[in-house]
């Protein structure tokens, strides 16, 4: 049944080579395997499949997030690596240093080279 099967994330890329430079060079992920024109990365025990498609960057919602223990430290490190964080104007929420604290979490969003929205989030 699905409740006992591992679930995997997809990250679409219109230019896999460009995306791999971002995920491997900027974010520091290591490819576990090359597969079907893309790459599989392991993050915290879960696999993420970066795959080729012309539909990359079309979602207006987050594709995935990393659950971290210190979002401020992650944001600072990613900014130092050149990641540009999104600044959203959301009713009732204030961003401080690219981080929103609401709903039991601190979260910061950024886009990859393909226009996909990703996040780092710390549960409170």
C-alpha cells in the first residue's frame, strides 16, 4: 500500500545541465545516480529526481522544501553561496531577513535556475 511505500519528489528542469550546476555547485548536492536524462539526489534519506521537461517553473506553488533545524543559518549560508531569496507580501505576515514566521514554522523561499520555488523551513 502507498502508506508504506517511500514517496519521492520531482524537480522539473527545462535545462538539466544548468539546473545541475545550481543543485550541485550552489546548493552542494551530490548526485546519487544519473537516470533518464536527469539526476537523482539523496537529501536526508529521501530521493529527489531532477528530470527534463519543458514544463519547469510553471507552478506558482513550492515544489519542495528542506526541513532544517536552524533556518537563519541555512538562509545565511545559501545567501553566501549566491542564492537569492524571494520577498513576499503576504497579509498578516512579516518577512525579516527573507524569513516568515507563521503557522508553527519559520520559512524562506527561493527559486532555482528553472523557476521552481523551493524553501527551507524550521518547525517551531
